[in-house]
C-alpha cells in the first residue's frame, strides 16, 4: 500500500504531489528546493539553498520513519553546472560512506527561481 508523507517542518508541496510516499520498504522523496518552511523564501545563494534543501529532505525522511543516512539514490538538479563544486561541498557534509548513488543534471530553470533542487529514494 502507498502512504503519503507530509512533514510540517518542510515547505508544503507547491503542486499536486506529496512531499514523499512510502511503498515497499522505500521512501520516495519529491524534489526539495532550498525554501525556508517558515517564510517560504529561498535561501540566499546555491550553498545555502543546498543546505536548506537537504534539511527539508531530512525533515520529510524523519516524518516518514527514516533518515538521509539511509539514502540509496539522490538526484541533484542545478540551474548552472558551474555551481557543482559548491553543491558537492555542502552535499558531502550530509552523507557518509557508502554514499548514495547520485545523478546531477543541469536544467533550464527550477520553480520559484531556485538554483538547486534535490530528490531522494531512502530505505526505511
């Protein structure tokens, strides 16, 4: 059975989707922007947005009964691939070996003018 997961500590979904869904021993987390859940404002700069995005994902994972330490795969979406090193530096502070599998792609734009978005698949 599929269960929707919503954390009051992460920004609300800005469309017709769940923050995450639990199914078959996995938590499938939607993409997370670097939005402050209290104000709805984007953090300033790509490093701060990456930090906030991962913090938001962490809250969703906790609500779903797991944590980012059990992440199996992440996808990082960047508006500018020149930000790759800054994003990697912040990202590395959130994970330990064995690191989750990951893809990183450049996109033309992200919602709300964000610079980075991260999604995750996490073991329960």
